[in-house]
C-alpha cells in the first residue's frame, strides 16, 4: 500500500510537469501562479529528488519576483543534476537581476559549456560583462549571440550600447540601424540611436529618433531627458523644459532630470528656479558632485559667493 502511494505521487509529479510544459507551449494557463506553486510543493513532497520539478518551481518563483526562493530551487536542481544547462542559465539570470554579476557570469559559463549553441546565454553573459564595465568582452559575447541568432534585434541594441560605451559611435549606430531593420517597433533601438547621435552632435536627427522612441514607449523618462538635452543644445529651451517637466512627472525620484532642467534655467537667466532644482536633486542624491558644483556656480555668478559654501 505504501509503495502504491509513492508511485501515485511520483506519477502526479510527472503529470504536473507535462501539464506545465503543455501550458507553456500553448499559452493556455488555467491556474494562478500561487496555485501552480502549491501544486509543485505537493509534487516535490512526493518526489524530492526530481531536478525538473525544482527547476519548474524556481521558474514560477521568478515570475512572481520571489528571486531568493527561485535561487534556492535552481541551486537544488543543480545539486540533483549538475548537467542541467537550463538550471545554470535560469540561476544566472536571477543573479543578473539581483546585480550579482560575478555569480551570473559563472553560471552563464556553465550554461554555455553544457549548451554551446544557446544564443541567449551569450547575450545575457554579455549584459553581465557590460554591467561590470567589461565592454570588449561583452562585444565578443554579443558577436557569438548574433552568429547563432542573427535576427535578434535586442542583441544588436545591446552590442550597440557596448560600442557606445567604448566611444565607437559609428559602430553603435550601425547596430541600432540593423536592430530597427529587424524590428521597426523597437523603442530601445531608437532611444539608444538618439543617444549616440546626440554624442555625435547630430541633435536634430537625435530628436527624430527620440520622437519615435516616445511614440513606441511614452513612459520612459530617460527618453524625454535625452530629447530635452538635444533641444537645449539647439537653443530650443522651452521645448527642453517641457521635456524635463514630463520626465519629472514620470520619474519624480530622478535627480538627473532636476539637474538638466536647472542647467536650462541657469542659461535663460532664472537662477532662483535653477537653485530650487539643484536643491531637489541633492535631496534625492546627496552625494551628487555635479549638483554641488553647478549650484556653487549659480551662487558665484548671481548671488553672494559666501552662500555657495
């Protein structure tokens, strides 16, 4: 009787895996994430050495944003099956989301060793390298990801960002062009191409890219900041302030938005408004050296010098 019970529970676990795989492939979900977790809990109780069940439950935790629980399940899956490339890949992405980039890179290394044709693993390892300032290494990974999956627009955007960080602006623009050719509705590609064109002094062309990015994603505060800077550099201060206002409404905790707006206020002779913005920026980011320097410059030019110290 006890053996029969264990067999039934084991079979239930296998059926649960099959049901979830079917749901993932067809897009037909009948349970809430919480219910899915409860089902995995029961299945794992009956089959505690099944690596696939831990991997599936880890994925459910990840979708709920419960990253520490997801880490625990992916780690347990790896203990049970050290050759599970997907487990290393999934855990690496959790580490990446948690900004634990060294650990993420270690896991992506294992995922690539076990599955060397996984373009996504190269892409995400490239992102981890980029976030640690290792831009050339990131580009090598993006190169490989593109070789394996040449129609992935996001990888071209990622490589373009790495090129931009290295000051290779023309290479960056070419990658954004390719991304847009593949996916004409890729807001990130337009945003980053606008950023790069702005670096090249092509302000009007940058504004056109920011316009398109905003059409596709009207809630990205950084795009409004970027377009505002381009307007400022063209001397269109009213439009710049309008964009900075919008950025602040979208991201009121952005010290950068207040700083760039303050620069325009200073330029058009509104020092009091500029000071108010620098004060707001420093409340949000008390260690921002740019805000202190710019505020001191306002005092030096418009008010008593002693007030700057």
